[in-house]
C-alpha cells in the first residue's frame, strides 16, 4: 500500500503549497533586506555609510524597522471611509504577492505553470493600482487624493508601453506560459534580449523604463513626491498598514524584474547557454567564488569591529556564506539549486539598476512624465513590434 507522501495527487497539491508558504514567509524578510541594500548603495553613491547602528554594519536594521512598524499606533482619520481605508493596502499587497504564483524560479521550483502566466501578471499589476487609488480616496485628504490620481494617470501612460514591450517577447516565444518562455530560449540557445541581431534590446529597454514607472520608483515617483505631497497616497497611513504598501512596492519590484529576466534574460539559464565548456566555470566556479569570496571578505571587517558581539555575529555570517558557496560543489545539490541562483542573481542586477537610477536622476515634472510615456515609449514600442516582426519573417523565410 502506497504511503500518503507517495500519492501523485498529494504530491501535486503539496509541492505548490510548500513553495507558496515559503514565499509568503521569506519574502517580507527579503524585502526588508532589499531596503537595507538600497540604503547602503545610495549611501555609497553619496559618500556616506548608511545604517550602521543595529547589528554589525547595520545587518539587523530590517528587523528593527519591522518591530518598530508593528509597535506603532495604527491611526485612521476620523472622516475617512474606514472599510475602504482598511481594504486598500490589502488589495495592493495581495495582488503583488499573487504574482509569485506563476514565476518559474528554476526547472523544479514554481507554484504553477498556466498557459497565460504572463497575462496573469499583467492583469494583477493593473488591479493592484486600485489599492493605491482607493487608499488615497478613502483617506479624505487632498494630498493623498492627488497622489492616487497621479498614480492612476501614470498607470495608464506606462501600462501601454510595458504591454507593447511584452508583445515583442511573446512574438519570439510564441507562448504566454512563463515556463515555456524559458524553455524556448533553452531550445534556441540564446536569451531573447539578444535575438534578431540584438534588436530585442529595444523592447527590453522600453520594458525596463516602463517597469520603473509602474512600481512608482524614482525618477517616476510622482504618486509619493514627498517634496510636493508630503507622502502622496499613503500620507494618512501609519504602522502596519503603511508597511503593507511598501511590502507591495518591493514585491512589485521583484515581480517586474522576474518578468524581465524570464522574458528577455533566459530565466534560470546561465550566461552563454550554448557554450558547453563554460558550464562548470559558470555553474560551479562563479557561485562558489561569489559566496565564499564574500564570506572571506567579512573576516577582516569583523576584526575591525570594537564590539565583540557584533564581531562574532559578522564572523557567523561569514561562515554561513562560505558554507553556502561550498554547497555548489556537491553535484546533486548544484543541479537542483543552480537555476534558482541564476534567476535570483539576474533579478539582483535589475534591482541594482533601479537603485542606481534612484540615486542618479532627479524626479521628473508631471508633464515630462506624461511626455515620456505617450510621446516616446509608446511609439518606440510600436516601432519595436514592427521591426522585430519584419526581421523575424526575413529570418524564417
């Protein structure tokens, strides 16, 4: 008699459930450390240190921020629409986290593979903006309402350009399934970003710019615009509800980066997938060097710390990084996790670019924001579809 764990139906239900629980449990912590990385990178660009007080080199700052937000008083304005005020951040967070359900982290790790996965993510991103609009309207504040209206206009402007860029990728893949999109790139031995003699880089750049605007990131952060609107659509939010909006923002950043990686950068594929002799150096040597090298670099930093406890914590972090690096030397384990490594590594590069843009460019004026969307990105998106269609037909014929 077969055991419960050997039941195929149970396995199909249990694996997605476990992956979902892990994503929901791990991502809030990951979002906190993305914020820490962002603060550190911006500080480095501005020749300062960033968070350094909590833990060695500020490593425990996200934990302190989470505790602070949970302990803060939850205030609802007297004249606010309380039910919608309560529901708005839930809508944004739910739609943002739901996008993870169709993201393929590797050959083996994904919640579900549906034949319209890309369409699901596009639909969720469109619905998620309702949380921002409703939050600003329900607050009964002119600043919040102005921020939410700006967000709605920004969505209309950049959702079209983003969709046009996605159409180019779908033309190359011939499917909307996220898993199948990566497998088509595996079959062709090239990332779609470099297909059609490099012309696919045009829709990739359009997607990247539109994605920055979709996630309300600088220099497109008009819905928040603290110098003009105090804090925009979430001015009246505090404590845990305020943190939900930012959890949704960083979840959206992760999702749009994951879509870019899946559609244009080969998903879980390593660089140069059609060059066989690079498989061992890239799939084994690079992750070992990255993690073990980072761990070894932590030991000199630990010696410089005056607090013995902080030095010990940093040394433990160093040992952990070295241990993670050595795991990639085990062939069976490497085969299971190398796809996840490359997927997350590519996402990290795109997130870094978003941080770099925030630290480099000033915020656009509202008319400039509209001009870029309607007068530049949408025409370029249509041109990219036409150009890649012509080149694809010539290559096929």
